[in-house]
């Protein structure tokens, strides 16, 4: 009885996965997964900040902004991986290396810039905020990209079919999204900026 029910559950799960990752639904699946991971990453980071007494309460507006940035990243990555597998066909080590270099030098900066742009939309003075954030934090995130993604993307490009690239990307991205949320909402940077403003008014 148990084995029969377990087999039914597995079969239903396989059908759901096949439906979610079929060409018709893949784009929406990738957006939802990316949004969910970015949401979870921010909630984990806020939980850490809450227990460290850096914040008094959860900021769900902040989480919503991070979720929206996840949608943007999902949109970019979905189309990027499709494009990359079209222009560089094959899974030899040379092909994987070419994809890796293109990913790091083209897609990674675009995703980071889109993150700051997306979140800045919801803030006061979006253009000024975007410029300041990029100037202060872009290189911090980009350097982290070079630590996290090259080994992860070798597995992604060598072993996985295109339709699973974004979901794999997001399993690795959870830790990176926590770090992104931390960098974005770092209180020490804000206090430094406030100190500069106070000095300039004296």
C-alpha cells in the first residue's frame, strides 16, 4: 500500500516537473523560481540581522523589492542561457570555457547592474541612488561573482541541458542572494554616507 502510494506521488511529481520545464512553461517557471529564491535569500538575511539586533523588525517592502529584482534576474538568465547555447554549441571543455568567460564578462555585470536598477526604482531619487550604489557596491558583488560562479558554471554548462540551467543557477544563487541582500542593505555603508552628509552641512 505504502509503495503504491509512494509510486503515485513520484509519478505526479515527475509530471509536474515535466510540465513546469516544458518549452511552453519554462519562461514562467524560471521567473517564479528566481523570484522565490531572491525572496528567501532576503528573509534569511533579515533573520540574521534581526537576531544580531541590526534591525528591530522585518521589512517586507524590502523583501518585495528583492523579489522583484529576482524576476529581473530570471528574465535575463532565461534568455541569456538560450542565447549562449545557440551561439556556442557543444560540451567540450573549450566550449564550456568560452561560455564561462562570456557569462562572467557579459552576463554577470548586466545582472548586477539590473539588480541595482530594479531596486532603485522603489527608492527616492532612483537615478542618484542607482549611480551611488553602483559606484560603492558594484565591485564588491562582481568580485564575489568570480569566487562563486566559475566552478558552479562549469557544472552547469558541461552537464545540464538548457532548460535546467536557471533552476540550477538559483540553487547556487541562494547563498549569493543572501550576500547580495547584505551588501545592498549594509548599515555601515549608510552610516558612513550619513556622516559625510553631516560633515558637509557643518
